[in-house]
C-alpha cells in the first residue's frame, strides 16, 4: 500500500509542485531537494523536510539553481546545488556553511558523497588537474586519474564511481569502478622507438606500439599485465617494493641503452604513481612473421543443424609491416551454408581472404559460418578445418592451424569449456602426448535470455601454474578483450587468468542459427615434461554476465601419456559400461577380462587413490569418501574409463 505524505487533506497538498532530484533520511527526518516552490502545500523553495509526524517544513537556502544532491556529512545535511558554479552547503541546525568558496573558478561539481568521515566531490577542479577531491578541513586532491566522473556512491565498505570512459590506474577497470585506497599505480608503454629519441612520442606514425604483450611484476605477488591496442599497460598494486620486467617475445629485444631490461626496486607508497615505466624494443631479425589461429565459437563440438561461427586470428609478429598476403581456410566438403562478411574468394571447399596490409604487432580476425546438416553428418563424425598462409617469413611453423570438431546432436549451453585433444567417445579424459606437450582450451558463452542484452562479460580461469604449467598462449577470441594474469602464493601453486570483454553487447537469443549472441576465448598451455605419466590436469572456468551470479563451466580433465610408447594403445576400445553405478563399498564389474588388466581409481581432484590388477569381478572401495571418481581400466587392447559415484 502507498500512503500520501504530508498534513494536507488533498492530493495537491501531499507532495511537491515540481521535480525531486534527491532524498535523504537524517535523524528521523526526510529531506527532499530539486525544483519546486511548494511541498505539502507549504511554501518551500527547492528544499523541504518531512518530520516523523508526516508534517512538511520549509527550509530556506540561498540558491536559485535548484538542488542536485543531498547527502550526510558528519551527521549534518550536505547540499549540492545546480547553480552556474555549483555550491556545496553544510547545514548544521539552521546555520549554513558554504564549502565551495575555497574552490577557484572555473570548476564543476557532478556529485558529492560522504566517505570515511570526509566529503568527496566529483567533477572538474583546479584547471582540470583533478576530477575527484575530498574535504575535511579543506579541499585536497586525492591523486587519482583525471577522468569524467558523474556519480559517486557507497556500497558496503567501498566508495565507487560511474564514468563515461573506461577506467584504469587507482580505479578498478570499466565504467563503474571502486576507488582503491592505500595502493599505488604503475603504467607505461611497450613500443618500437621509431626516431630513436629514447622516449614514447605517443604518435603511431613515429613510434609503433605493441598490443597484447606482457610486463611482469614480481614482489609481494606475481602479476602479468597485457598492453592494450596503444601499447599501454596499467596496474594498481599494494604498497611495497617490486621489480618490473618485460615478458620477452620472439624477434624483438630491449633497445639498450634507451630502456632498461628491468626496473628494480620500484617502491610504491599509497597513491604513488610511476607512469613512465616504458620498454623500448629493437628488432633481432628483419622480416615479416604471420601467425594463424582458428577457434570455434561453440567449442570443439559442432552441433548438427545449428549454424556455427569460426574465428581466424592472424597477427604480424615480425619486424616489418606485411602487405599483399592472404589467409586460406580449407573445410570439410560436406559442410553447407558457408558465409563470411569479409567476402572471400570461395572455390569448392576452400576460401581465401586477402590481407592488403598488417602492421608490425597488429592482430586482426575474420569470421565465417557453416552448418553440419543431419543428412550429411552422423553424431560423433569428425569435421576439420585448416587455416593457413602461404607467406614465406621468419617462422613458418606458425603459419597454419588446424581445428577438429566432433559432431553432436542438440544445442549449445550458456557457458562451456572444451578441451583438445578430444576425449574418447566414452571417456572423460583427454590423452595428451608428452612429445607434443600441448593442451588447447576454449571457453564459449551464449546469451540465452530472450530480452536482455549482455553488456560486459568477465571470464575467470584458475590453472595449476606453479607445478604444471610453463607456457600460456591466447589463441583467439570472438570479441576484443583485455587480459590480466595473477600468480597466487607459491604454496597454492595456482594462477588466475581474467579476461574482460567490455561493451561486448551480446544481443538476446533469437533463433538457433543466430551467432551474434555468442562469444569465446581460446588459449593453450604447455606443461612441464618432468611430470609423471598419468598426471591429471583439471580445469574449469567461471563466466560472469553483467550483474548476474557467476556461472561455472564444466570441468575438463587431461591425462599426460606417452602416446608413442606403451600408452599408445587405442583409447576407448569398448563402449560398454565397466561397472554398475552408483557404487556402495564395492565396484561390481560388468564383464570378465581375458587378458592381464590393471585399474586405477582417480578422485575429482585428479589424485590417484587406488590401483592394482583386476583378478575378480569386484574391487573393494571401503573407506573411500563419497563423491565422484574416475575408474580407468587398461590392458593390451587399450584403455577405457568411466565416471562413477561412490555413495
């Protein structure tokens, strides 16, 4: 139920005769501010109060521009007006103090908010040298980046802001940000010093920036930070002493003596800013070096009668600009409905796109769609693609990439994580060759809502970085993104990759053939070859759509195997179940093995908990905790596995 507020008996006497911009409850009184001359029938100019008896009271204020914002400051009413030069009043009892007399014109104020017993204001101050200031006994600059801020608000124990631009530095990323206190900021550029004047000139025709390259921060925490399209990186980190170095990449080295290879003993105090930690590079070898990757939007499974989208990413990792090249994709002849917005030359099952120009360090992508129709493909059929360039360059080993998908029935899920090599048909594990030493992952997501556009997406992946993984490489994405990599404390042996897709704007679901509501990010890892055979690498990711709760992907499992040695026997030689499910104390095998057969039981964390030789049709599992396990059976015919549940 709604009750009219005020002592009047008619509708005209229960509210204001104009616009309300802000309301605040302070000491059992509701204050309202805006544009009006009456409140509850009482003459009151732009500011009024409603007491706990629901009686309106007029409050005088010497401002003709109206009231923009009300907030509390040290248990007093703080008022922001809408005058040509906005004023901030502090009302104590019936007395007013004007705080803005200490600000030099021109200035603008967009919002005010109390935080930590201080009054904070956003806008433009001190000839544009500050966009956020705070007041205690006087106004002070808070040494934050100068950005356009139009709203401040408190949430739980933090102070947040809203901006019309992306935010970095002492403010967390994106257009809504938390102000981070007690931390410092580092930033700089990775670039080719075109005129060799030993400084970044912020002119792309002179200095060539390197995008998606990493600097490494070592100290209290290990952090890798990627550069953006302008070769710029920025990070906010706790107070302390750090070393900042370049994560080296092929064909380039530090341009000594113009830059250091490492900035040692960088000491950050609260709100310190080191914004010129630049890395100037020079070429090791002269030439172009194209790199090709192909990634599927819906992962390493293609769905029958569903249009799938594919992204080919190509980059120039060389030291010279590239011109007059081409990218070719060869696809399965039975695929239909091949389309691409970039207009390739299509000849049968080949498509060729021309590359007129690709600058040093530049990365681009092209997309195409295709469909595996049910009358051409059976479930579990394979479909493959080869993306390549015929360019002869500094490194021909990365001029081509292959993709293999398995055909499935049905539609995709909102979030999914796929692994390649693909598991066997009835297996939960992917067998990874020690010789090749590479696992590929692809995280894909889809907006399945019918009405809401997804504006921003964050993908978080935790991997076993310190004990298993020695190399991570991104292989392509559907949309632009930024990346940050974090190493947890060494004792945890974990690393975290965070991909942020700002303004991705995935539209709502329309039909099964619409690909605009989907996206993906791909990467691959190499593991330490010293890991024992049989080691299980387990992985999953979390995907956050706007303000929704994080969604978990499925868990992927990869087993390290010597596929050229004794473990090179075929996988999944039998598609029948191994045992009955669920299990209580005893695993009951459903068949008799006529040759020497061994078993291994692995828990959900990837640890071996039981193994031995099968000598009867039962395996005793008394004493094991309830949960999900993986039973692997192996003999000269091959390897089979099954997920089991122990109750």
